[in-house]
C-alpha cells in the first residue's frame, strides 16, 4: 500500500510540474512536457502492475516486496531514459531498466522457463548494450558532445556534410534500441522472454519496459537526429514493417494465449516503430497516444491471463471459451481491448493507428502505411478469434472466477481509457507539440 | 440537429439495451425505432430540395487535426435515412419473440441503425470512416451469435473482406487529407476542392475507394462473401445487410468517390460499369439454378445491385435518378422477400424450392402479398422496381448500348427466376407439410401489408421521392465534371 501511495504521490508531483521547463544535474536530465508526460505514463503503468501483484505472487509463493523493489528500479531507469539530455544518462537508464528486467524475468526461481528467459534476456541484452555504448562513442567522436541538444545543433548545421562515422554511430544506437523495443530482426528474445517470464512480469516488460524504450528512442531522434537521414528512415521503416508481419503472422499459430499476446506485443512494436522515421513535431503526440492505448489494452488482456493463472495451469486460448456466459463484464472488457489492439473504431486503438498512419504518410512513407494496413488485417484473425471464443461455445470446465477489487478497478479504468480516448481523442492530441 | 438526434437516440438506447436483460427490451427497441421513423419523416417534411445541405451541425471533434463532427443531409442522404428509419421497425418487429439474449440482440440492432444513419449523413471524411467501420461490429456480432450454420468461418470471411476494403479506403482518405491545404481537413467541401492530383494518382485512389465500396455492394468479382453470409445470418441480419447496409457502398461512391476523384472515375468508368453488368448477368444466371430459397434471393439481390452499380458509374442524370430510386425500391423489396422466405422456412422447416408447394391453396392472402413483392422485384410496371430499373436502363442506354442490352437481359432473367420461385412455392402439391397452415397471421400481416402498400404506392406515384433527390443529383453531376 505504501508503495502505491508513493507512486500516486510521484504521479501527482509529475503532473504538478507540468508547464515548467528545467534541467537538473549539470544538464543531464530535463523536465519538459515530453519527459513529464511519459514519466507519468510509466509511473501509472508501474502502479497498475504493483496493484495487481499481491494476489499473483501469493499463489506462486514468491517474495512480493523484492519484486516490487525491482520494478521500482526499472521505473527509475525508465524515467531517466524518457528525460535524458546527456547520452551518458541514456546509457545508465537503459542499464538500470535492463538489469532490473533480467532479474524480473527470472523472478520465478523454481520455474525452468523463467530461468531460461532470464538467461536469454541477460546474454543478448548485454551484447546489445555494448552496441549502444559503441554508438554513443562514435557520435561523441564526431560531434564532441554527449549533450543531445549540442549534437542536434551540430548535425543540423552540418547539413549532411558530416563524418560518416556519425551515421554508423546512429545505426549502432538504432540496433541497440531496436533490441530493447523488440523490433525485427532483433526481436528473437521477446517471445521467449515474454512467454517464459511470470505473466505479471510479461505485462510489466511489454508495457512499461517497451514504452520507456520507445520514449527514449523517439526523444533521441527528436532532439539529436532531425531531420532523419533518408536511408536511416527507409531502414527503420523496413524494420517496422518486418516486425509487424513477423509478430502478426506468428501470433496466428499460437495456441497459448500468453504466447499469442507476446507476439501481438511484437507486432505492436512494429506499428509504434513507424514514429521513428517520421520524427518531428507531431511524433511525440502520436507515440504518447498510442502508448496509453497500448498499455490500457494490454492491462485488460493480461488481467485475464493473470486471473486464469489463478485457477488453471493451462494457458491455452481455448480456456477462454464461453467466458462471456460466466463473466460478461470481463468478456466485454477483453472484447474492447482486442478491438482496440486490432484498430477497430470506436476504440482508442483505431484513432491511434489512424494517427500513426497519418504521421507516417505525411512524412512520405505511404508504402509502409499500406503494408501496415495489410498486416493489421492479418491481426484480425487472432484478435477476433479471442472474441469468438468468448462468445460462442460452452466452457469445458466451469472456472468459478472471482475477480478481486484490484483487478476490477484496473480493468475498469483501462476500459474507460480505451472508450473515452476512442470517442474523444481530442483530449490528448496536440498535447506535446 | 435532427440528424444528430437520429444518430444519438438509437446509439444510447442500443448501448443501454446491450447491458440490460429484460423481455421488455423488445418493446423499447420498437418504440425507439418508431420514434426514429417519425423524426425522419419530420426531417423529410421540413426538407427543402433546392437548398443543398440541411440540418447541418458542425462541431470541432479533434481540433488539432482538423477533424469535425460534421453532419447534414441532402436529398440523397435524406432518402437513405428515411429508408433506414422506415425498415428498422419492420426488421425489429419481424424478429421472433423467443430470440435468445434479447437485450444484446436489440441493442446491437439499434447501434447498427445509429451507425447507418451516421454513414448517410457524415460530411467529414474521418467521421464517415468511423461510422462506416462502426456499422461492421454490430452486424458481425448479430451474424455470429444469432446466425445458423458455420457462423464463425462465414462471418470472419465477411469481416475480413469488408475490412480489407475499408482499410484501403482509410489509406486513400489519409492521402487525400494530406493533399488538402494547411491546416489539413477532412471536410467534404475541402476534399471536393482538392485539385492538385494528376490522373495517375487519382487512378490509384479510385481503386482504393472503389474496392471498399465494391466489396460492400458487392460488385463482381468482390462478392464471394455475400451469398454465404446472407444464408448464414439470421433473417433480420440479412434484411439489414441487403436492405440497408449494401446501400452504404453505393452511397459512399456517390458522396466520397465520384465528386472527389472525377478524373479517376472518368478513366475507370468503363471498367466499373462492365464489372457491374457482368456481375449482374452472372448473379442472375446463378440465381436461376438455385434450389435454396435464401441463396436464390441473395443472388437476385446481387443482380439488382449490379445494375445499380452500372447506372451509378454511367454518370448520367437518368442513371443516377435510377440509382437513388432503386436503392429505396430494392431495400423495401428485398426486406419483404427475405421476410417471406423466413416465413416459408419457419412453417416448412425447409428452404428447398423443390420441396415446397401449394402455399396459395393453404393461404391465398399470403400468396397475393408475395405476388406483389415478386412483381416489384421483376420490375413490373406500377411497382417501385419498374421506376428504378427504367431509369437505370435509360441511363445505361445513354452511356453504351451493348451494356444496356446486357443489363436488360438481367431483368428478363430476373422475371424468370422470381416467377419460378413463385410458381414452385405457391402452386402445385406440397411435398413438405407445414406444421402451421396459416402463413400470414396477424403479426406477419403487420409487416407485409405496409411493405406491399409502399411497393405499389411508390410505383404508382414516385414523383415526391424523385423531386426530393433531383437537385442533389444535379449537383453531383456538376461535381463529376472536371
């Protein structure tokens, strides 16, 4: 409880700082509307994760408090990387987030899969961290500064007349951050880690961890690498399209609900990645809006998984058959979440996709938008399969699911977010421009 | 303002009904749909045909992106709203009393009505798209949960098909939006004024829009979702789909395709007309060979809309007049015929035409009413179908003679299969024995008598309806020039 109260306080302080522009610690970190909004989102996301935790960890018989501490460390890292000014802090933040994530992935010590996930994540993660460091070093070598505003000024003044090592450095950073957000072809860790980790951790990693990494990714591009070089833009677009297709096509074949969500998370990364080549004034807004809707939909989708985990070992999609009869509210919430992930109006996910597509098409990447549209058509098959399963057929075994208040609360809030933002997206548009 | 009420009223009641769980929800839904009809009649009464867009309401919705809640009606939109509001009470009333989960069923129906009226009145591209997609969700659930047979596969096919078209349209809309002068806008007038697109780009955009509409209508060869869906859906779902929903595609082309991309339309017009006519002939030939009553009606519906599509893309004043009128006529006739099919199927437990017979003897009243519907469907003079087909073929004649001949052929084929249907079901000896000999009981008459009356009345005196739409059609033709 104290933890949650602390997070609420932090959330409040973040909001209270709105409109103030300051930088701290010798210009390492700055508080602006971008960092504040993303920090608030990450804090809220962690809060939900802590709120849902006690019941889950009690059943697994794991020390809840240790894990909560790890989540808070990860949150600290996340806040660092959405507010950094100095590339040094970006690296420290990423490491803080990553190391906490490695521990979290392995938090179910007695479970072999969880150990495997942690080890895989740790080994690959360390390798890609070195890419980040190398990239930062190269950028420093060319520009002579770690400060993103200085780098940005240097790059825009050079106007293309810049040492090629700069581009190599940029590419290294893209590879490293691409790994963190699980973009193809650096996504291989994601399905295994998401699937192997305890479901609670999967929720945390695929929402807080991912949105934080995206926040850092876009912040870096918006401040240091504008305008995005043509080839880098094309390259990230290709990465984005590949990620969508790999995620969506793989999700089609998963029987496990959890693994399906893991691949769906990869696919959603692909869509979000379209903001990177389209960096510019509108991109922060697009990422923030999509971040909120993605988190809200994920919270609902994973809550069902967490509830299922309380009653049965099986994580098969067929466990959801007939859910609507047992629990209409839960089924309705999941329906809205799936529609939102699939991008069907009037849910928030539709406007998010629309916003994203407009941004990308406006930046001249119309072909990527066409591919994105086709891949979202593929995603209908598995998102709608969940809806169909819930509403048709009879449950094989009647699970007498009791939804604890913490779960009802977070599902309800997420539901409100998805519907409210879907009907009135104007609340958030133009916030960060 | 009336248009907004027409959208919001069923939406609110529908959402409330989905979460309610009482038997009284049927009466409430009927009351709402009747209120809608009265409101729509009032809107038609206060409508001034020459005055362009009316009942306009324009509120900023997402100001940062220039997206508005902007609705209003001209003659074409108004007639379709009237059609929706008119058919909805019949569709709801014809629902069997013992339908499972009545709350969700009637709720989805009302949400559907709200989305349809939204489509027919939206004057902002984004709003139009939202309503367009919103209409898909309730009908998908209706077919999935209350349909019969392999609903999961069939409805998913239907959904994916239509969503594919819609998403292409979304990309085209976004592209157009980015071509509008700063600050970008989705407003209809602004989109009409976009003139910096060359023929090549217009061609691409034309196909993106055309696919979306052609799938919905459906125009050959994008129709393969349709027969299965019509047969699997609950009868009321089929009524919605064929009576109102496919008009979304035709209306969409009139409002968002022809005036926005005149050059693209002009270049691809022959292809669109040829596909439409080919589809109409193809569907007529298949309809002739069907033994399944519902399947036959599904193909007959496809044949009719094929001719509507051909008239639409012929871009002549007569053709467009025919399109507007035939949309109404087809909506009424097809709803009546699917209802007839449902009555026959319920009594006999079969839809097989070869097993049916002798209905005229069992219930002559019923057979007379069915005969009027059949006459409407085969475009017999003094029925509404005649007026529509006449204008359509006239328009096609002005456009291209061979196309008109091929189109005329479908009318003859139509007469063949419809009369065959009438003969097989009404006369001869019944092979199956109905478990209830009376076909037209009181509640059936409440639906069939008004519908047949409308078929005859609008066939004898179509002028008021034609007058309503004439200025809007004239304006459309002006916009189609470039």
